């Protein structure tokens, strides 16, 4: 079945460091891929998405490229801020599913220190 | 502005009681979903609906039920609450598979 695997956290970085959170997936067909962010005590918010191979999603300085050949969708940011501290979830939506049912990874906690 | 709201935000209940968590959205989305979030498990799908009168089981549906009588609401019922159902519950809605979800703020449920 379809699945998403993320690197385990927590990830601790200093402010202005480079961030990479790895995400790989297993899916039949050509899924859409998403990154969500969850700040403490809140629900999840859509951060960025990509709907086909080689697409790059970007938002708030974060980027991720849909790599079909490596079945990956790694999240990157060039310079993190303390305000980026949150839990990040990678997810896929099977294109065979008209309703957009999402399968989530385990989440990766990011802590950014001043 | 359109929104998705969950109530209550926090709930403590006793083992064996029936509990209903509310989810209401004003996005006019056809698709609605319930997930539970537990440490080490990420988000796991409980039930979902693709429209009025449509409901489907997710990967952890035992002990839970939903009904969809209108577009706006998808209440989640725990038939007989168990301590294993202590969790944070999130409702979400979507209109199209490539648009992703809009999430509610969650309900923290404690079963004692």
C-alpha cells in the first residue's frame, strides 16, 4: 500500500542554519505530494505542495521538489528562524482517489535555537 | 471568512461513556476526514466522507462512527470510550485531491 517515510526527529538547529527534512514515499501511479506544518497547540497548515514530477513547491522560504526517480520530496530552507520551530509532516494523495485522501508520515519535530 | 471548527477543544470523559466530537466547516467542501494524532504514530485516518450520506472506514475505525447528513458537519462518535482512545482528534476538509486539506484546531480527548 501507499506510505510515507520521514526522517526521525527531533531536529535541532541554530538560527540561520540550513534545513533539510527527508521524505520518501511508496505509491502506485503518480501521487500529489504535500508538506504540512503544525505549530504547538494548533492544527496542521498546508505549507507547500507539488502535483507532478519535477514540480517545485515553495512557500515562506521553504522548498521541496517532486523527484519521481528517487520517490522523494525533501523539505529545505536556506536559513531557519526560531519561528520555524514546529512539527513538519510529509503527505501524499493517491491520484486514484478522487476525494484526496491523504497519507501522512510520522512527522519531524524541528527546534531552532537563537 | 470560511472556516472549519471543532468542539469541544478539550474533553475529559469516563471509560464506557458515549462521546461525540463535532466538526463544522463553511468551505462547502464535499470531502471531510477525521484523524487521530498520537506520539510516534503521526496522523491516522479514522473515518472519512466524500459527500452527504457517504461514510467510509479508515485504518483505525474500530470503536468510532460517523454520519453525514449535510455538507457542513461530520460528527465523530465514540460508542463506548476506552483509555486507548485518549488522543488529539483532528477534522479536515477538502474540495479536490490536489488542493490538500484545511484542518480544524483539534480536540484533546482524555478517557479516564
